[in-house]
């Protein structure tokens, strides 16, 4: 019985030691996050200008930039909060951006505005939870 307990303790310790580097390797990368957020901020500004001007081509390009940025955020551990929420928000930004690009393809300004509003709401949610 004592040898089983020692064996279980040894295996548990070995697992913990083996898993510890993986747990600590996913740290918040502030520099990468700031770089992506600045690019997304510039894309949002240009997107808003394009929407106001009815420039569907530029709007589609900027929505794709936002989708690329949100997808890159999935590789980053959030500074606080739940990673699953971080991933959901960024995945939803990608999907809203794609729907917005579709609206650009059909030149449906109202649908485009709705998807831009969805992206902005998701950004706000992300900032509220993780900033």
C-alpha cells in the first residue's frame, strides 16, 4: 500500500514538473497585443471613413485587416480574465468582419453598418473584460 502511494506521488510530481513549463509559457505578450490593437485602431478609423463615403472596396479591405488582427489575438494569452472569452470575442470579430465583407460585395450599406456596429460592440466587450 505504501509503495502504491509513493508511486502515485512520484507520477503526480513528474506530471506537475512536466506540465509546469507549458503552463508558464503562455504569458501575456503586451508588445504583440499593443501592435495589433494599434493596427486595428487605424483600420477602424479608415473603415468608418469608408462606410461614411460608401466606399465598399476600402471597407472590405479594412474589415479583412480587422479579421487578420483578431485571428492573431487568438495566439495571445489575455492579461486577465478567461481565455475562452478572449477567444470567443476575437473569433466573433473575425466572423462579423467576414459578414461585413459580404455586405460590401452586395453593396448593402445597412448590413455593412450592422456588422461594423457588431465589431465595435465586440471591441468594447473585449476592452471591458481584458483591459
